[in-house]
């Protein structure tokens, strides 16, 4: 799986290999599967549709678009103690390497005693980069603690994709959409501002992308200025992807960051890509040339 897309690219999808499904079924504490019912801390039980993780069916949906798939960080696998996380992450990496052409995959790493040597080996292989939970970047100090992991990616010339982590546990019964709309966007916003405050000074060459428009944090740049902050110049190595947003939000992101920062992502199977209607040139930038720069570098 090359890191350079030769065709339109969706940088954010999820697809569970059979080895990961079996590893989740072997667990007795969240996160675990019973049949196809997923149990997580902080979220209602979720009924997984097996067809959503059928490789052949997903390829048919792609219609010529290359999909980059990842371990979904809200599962919380990366946050488990090392002895619990390792077999699950190994199952993900082994299974993802078996996906056919038409797919690429993001590597994952455990938060507790991260295996930096193993991560470097994965990035030298077929994995396009590393996905990290936004919760690991919740404050500038948390980002500083994560820097050794991100430096492995920077040294390898591979990008980092920032994805929501587990939702906060609660005893209150909330609607099913609550974590995605409230928790996840808040996590991404915090990660965006931690990166803005601290990240580039620590990691001058790292390419980094934030899913779901970074929780629309870039739309707060005017408020940042009004409250005495300063954004600085446009960073050509920072990207936001479009999952769960349509023309209204994506247009606002383009106005805030410029079109060169926007990359296509869908979050399939949990959401579907939305047509933007901005014209052929904008579609090509968002679907092809911007993802290519995110994955491999270069100048807009």
C-alpha cells in the first residue's frame, strides 16, 4: 500500500479485520464485543452491522476512491494497559496489512509505554502514517508528553491523523448522537488549540491532519484575535478533513484556512461523504491534490 494516492483519496474510514473482531470478542471488560454488540465506557451499547466491515462490499462502495482505514480511537484500545492493548493493536496491524489494493491503513500505538521501535517499523512498511486520539493532545502539556511519539512520524516523513478518543463516562442517559456532536468536537477543538500553541515549535516538519474539521475550531480564529491571541501565518502542513460536514461548514473552513488545507474524509461506515458542489477545481484539490500533499509532502 503506497502512501501516494494515484486517484481520489478518502483519508478517514474504519474497517475491522476479522482478527480484531475476534480479539474484541475475547475480552470481558469494555471495550468488547458480544456477537456484534459493541460495549464501550461512556457510550450506549452499539449494534454493529457486519456488512459495514465486509471488505468486498466496501470496495464496491469506493467507486475508484482509495480509502485510508484506521482503528477507531473511541474504542479506547490505545488507552488500555500495555498487556491488554498489545494483542488488540497487533490484531489491527496484522489484519490491516491484509486489506487489498484500494485501501491504505493508519498505524496505532499504545499510550502506556508506547513501542516507538515498533511504530518506526510499521511506518517503514505499508502504513501511511499514525492515528492518535485527540484526547492525547487535550492541553499543550499533554502534547509535549506525546512529542516523542510524533517525532517518530516526523523522522519517517509520515503524517499524523488526529481522531476523537473515548467519550467521557456519564451516568446520565443521553441520545446516541451526543458523543459525536458534543464530546468528539470538543476533543478535536482542544487538540487544535494545543497544536496551535505548542505543536509546530516542537515538530517543525510534521504533517498533521484533524478529522471532522478539527471540531470547527478554525472558525474560532476571529475570536482568538479578539481575545488577544495570534494565529500567525498559514501552516502548509496542517490539514482538516471533511467527515460529517457539508457545504456550509466546509465553505467556512475554506474561508478560515484556504482550500489547500482541506482534505476529503467520510468516517464511513458511520457517515457518508457529502457532495460539496464547489466545482471541479475545488473537488480535485480536496479529493486528490491536498490528500497527496498531506500524505507525501510538497508545496500547494
